[in-house]
C-alpha cells in the first residue's frame, strides 16, 4: 500500500517519541519527573470549567467557522492592552496554535515553496510544514550566542525566489530567548524589502522576565499587512487540552483565503471556546501572577543547573524553557539512558533532546530542552538527578571507549 | 503578498457561502428555515454535558495524541455490534471527521496524486484535498439512476498510475443513497486489484431506513489492510460542536504514519472527548430512536416534495439528505433568489445548491440538497415555500426571457 513521501520524510515527534521508555520506567516502579513537554502543572482557572458548566444551550452545535464572535471580541479587548487594534473579523479561532500554523502555511505557500525559520524552533513546525509540503529553511542561532536573533545577512543568505515567509516564536520555544522590539523591527524591514510574510508565534508572549515588557508584533502597524500572528491559550491559562488558538492578521486577502479552509473543517470545538470566554475575563492580575511563578521557577532552574558541571547555557529571558548544551556526544542517547538505566532513589527525569528542533539531522545533537513546568521542589530534584546522571554517564562512556580501544 | 495557488483554486464552502444572503433576509425580518446545513435541531443527550460537568481534574491538559484511551476502548465496544473487531491502538480520535480525512489524504497521497471520489460527494472533501494538493477525480452518479453506485468499469476508466484511493461516504451525503454489502464488496475487490486504499466515510452509518441494517466496511475482514474508516459523533448524537471524529484502520503502516501527524498537532480537545465517553454508554436504544425520528422526517420530506411540480428525485434510503433535480437552469441563483426576493407570510427557506458537491463547475447545476434537520411542521412549511417559490421563479424567468427576446 502506498504511503506518501511527505509522511515518510516526517520525523516522529521528538518530544513524544521517547515516551515509551518513560512508560517502561514507570512500569518498573521508577518515578519520572517530566521536564520534556510543555504541559504545565498549574491548575486551569476554575472560571474556565464554570463557564462550560453553565453553558445553557441543549445542543453542542457548530460554532462560526472563525470561532464564536463573543470570544473573538474578548480577544480584541485582550490585545488592546498591547496597543493592537484588531476587529473580530481579523481573528480566526483555531484548534490550538497548531492548526493556525498549518492553515497559515497552506495559504501563503505552495508545495516546494520555502519558509525561513529561526533555528532551533518548536519541533512540530516540521510536521506542519511536511504535511503541506512546505520546505523549512533554517537560519541558525547558537547556544554560544545565547540563541540570539541571527543577523539580517544570515537571513538574506537564505532567501531565494521560492521564499514566502519568515517564521519564529517570540519568546522562543525551545531556547527561552526573547527578541526585542528593535530585533523584530529589523526582521519586519527585511520582510518588506523581499515582500515576505512574517508568521510570529506569540504563544508565550506574557512569559517574559527581569522586567521585560511583553508586546505583540501586531503593534508594528506599518507592517501589519504582512504579519500573521499566532496565539494560543494553552500555556497562558494552563489549558493545553482546550486546543483554543487563533491567527490574527490585518491582511484581507489572507483572511478571505484562510476562511475557506476554516469553513471546510466547519468549526473549532464549541465548549472549550465557551470556557475561554471565561478565561479572558480574568484580567491582567492572573497573568502577572503566572508570570511571577514562571520567573521564580526560571530562577531555580538557572541556579540548580549552574551547580551541574559541564553544562553550557545562558539565563533564559522568557517562555518556560531553557536549552542547554550537555557534555555528551548524543543527547538523545543520554535522555534515553536516564529512562532505561538510571535512577536516584527510585526517581529519574526526562528532558527533550534538541536535535528534533533543528532542520538538519546532525544539528543540536548535544543540546536538550528543559521545560520548567513542575514546582520548585521537583525542579531541584530533577536537576540533581541530571547532575548525578551526567557524572555516571560520563564514567560509563569513558569505560566504553577504553573497552573499544 | 503571495497567496498560494492551492487556496486560490479552492472554492468557498458551497454550503456556507450563501449564508450572508440568509443573514440579510433575517435583518429584513424574514424567518429562514434552514435545510441547507447538516446541523440537526435534536438535543445533544444530557449525559454528554453531565460527563463534562463531572470532569474531576483541575487541569484541562493534553490528551493522548490518538485520543483518550478509555474513549477509544468505548468505540471498540461500539463497533463490536457490527462484527468489527478493533483494538484501541487501531483508532485515532480526530477533530471531527474533517481532520480524519485531511490526515488520511496526507498519509496516502503526495501532491499531484489522485483519489477517485464518488460524485456528488460531501463538498468539503474538495477543501481537504486542495489543502494537501491531492487531486479528486470524480466517478459520477446521476439523479436519474437514484445516485446509485457507479459500475466498476466507470472506476476503472478513471484509474491511472497516480491513483491512490477511492473515497466515498455510505450512507451518502448529499444524495441519501445507501450502498449495499454487495456494492461495497465489488469496490473492495477493485481496490485490491489495483492496490488502492479505500477511504469510507461512515458518519451517517446508523441512519438507514426501510428496515435496512447498518454495517461497517471494516466488517469485510479480508480487505481490512486497505480500509480507512472515517467516523464522527456529530450527527449520530447531534453533537456537531464537539468535533469528535476518528479514523480506524487495521493497516499498521498507515497507523504508524498518521500518528506522526497526530502527535505534531498534540491532541484533540479533551473535554468533548470526556463527554463522548458518556454518549457511548447510551447503547442502541438511543440510536434506534434517532433513526426512527429521521425516517419519519424522511417520509414527510418525500411526501411533501412529491406534491411539488417539476421536481425529480427518488426516495432516499439513508443519511438525512435528499438531492433533488429542480426545474431551473441554475439552482444557486434560485436558492439565492429565495433569500433575497421571496417569502411566504414572512418565511422563506434555504437549501444547498449541489454544484459545489461536484468536481467540475458545470455539474449538478440544476440540483439542490435538502437536509431534513428540522421538525415535521417546519419541513412541511419549507416544502410549501419551495413549491410556491418555484412557480413564482418560473414565471419571472419566463418573463425575463420574453423581455430578452
């Protein structure tokens, strides 16, 4: 039976593909501290569940294909805080940020077209691009430079006649880098020069630390005609299972075309949208508290990882990730080993190997992403396990090398 | 700014694109009886809402990418009734049948590959295929033949080296045709001969009338390695807004590959899955009652439309649609006119022009789809409006022709 090239070429989710080893570890009675996925342990605000419980209709019917109007209006109010002036017909509610990115790529690119992506990037971009046959072309950042935004010339070197857009997340998953307004404006100018779209994933917008102020790329009004902003409530409100995301754009051509796709799949799930209307009434105080919590965790992660010998990383400024260069040859092997052959008093930890967050297979082989989605005590414990694991692993690999000599 | 060819070539949803005219009619105070979309007026069973209300976790977190295991197990039990023996790892829960079809097309076909589709077909297949650049090749049925399954030779005439699958729904949306076990087996034999996949959309499986027995294509065990079965709870449980669908297959290669896509988009919405676990505990009695209700409505629609002069159609055997040949040149113009220029005592009706359910633009121009998703009184009223509208429209077009002579 024929299986398409596009899925053959697709990697299994680098975040999820090691999960079977974690499951086996658990069956052996080992407790696994999961710092590998972006599923926070923070409670979803009760108002989300309350709004759904109080839903008064007796049919769970299709919503508008672009999402419930009241929800879109609530989002417009939300963005007003960032001096972004959107109307409800400039927003399309999607099944998480995931669907928003798949739809966006479909609308702006044909098979074989290219999209520049700041690397390392959220690994699932590869799956989305593969599904609609768009080629991701990496513009790389490095751990040594603290994963800062590449220079304009680095982008220009990758632009061809097939380039349609530049894609990145800000704050960046997986690196925790936060790009400044100046950096963003440089990219926007570049996009204008080469007539490219900008797809900016702002799922972690509010998670910026050390007194940085969150902003949206849509506040750059002069460039708004080429901006597609991606958002999601998953992280901000700890409601990943709602799968409520959106795309927002001032470009009317884009909107007209994306609505065709939105209509074909009818609508996003209705009840999670109802719950989100509740979430959006929470105001800034809730968000500020969440941000404080993650900053606190970031500080602990930073402090604890600093105690571990041989790691290289800089203090991340946003999101809830830190990417770390490990003193190992192949971080995926090490992560797997932590699950299959290592524990400290019945505990081990799981982080995400970073190679899947790069386009080329041999890139990022020594890096991992640590998601600080657990509470302070668990983060401390996981860090000490990582430290002890590295020492033990180093000993083992040296012995192995000696044997192989 | 670049807009892709694929979306440029995509039609706006033929079911939804006339909605602005309906909205305008409502603003003028006209009541519109909607027989154009598959959104039933029947209540979603209370147990769906109860299960969601009683959800005891305080985080709405990602589910398994293939859907909640308990839900998949419930579906396995559900299919047992049809002598289909599935295990939970042969099912992937999707965002409605829509996502199941998009995923399936991605897995079995590359851009430029062809999928044969029994025509007329559910219009949104075009959008799904367009999004992933798969070419739909029609194998046509006709109103004159009661839209019965085409002959094998009709399929064979369309098979090329690029053909990857045959796609159809059974019972058929939009025609209401129900294909027999014999007809299905013939198609399966054909698929085997040419090594093609079969994608069978069974969203309306249980809605078969006149003592027909529902069955699933997966009961043909000898062919199960090439079958992808699509399902959804939307119609069966009147829960379109849940967006809970699935794909089921015994083919392990397909499953391994589709999981990559499922993992990339993380998971379907969690709470609607919880509600669906409740729905699946309802048993056959609920389903039998729903089927009776639709058979009753089908009988009324049939009786009422029979009173209307100049219509051509056969008694549909399943789903909740009937496709009807109208005595007009262009059914889309007529449907639009019903909304913009016609009413009977402040009421008008809306049906779906059928041209959008065909691949070629000039096909199906005189047909419409009537969805009997309203109660008996409303169906009677809508039918009489349709009858009066046709008489009035006929008069107007004759006058117009006289003027134009």
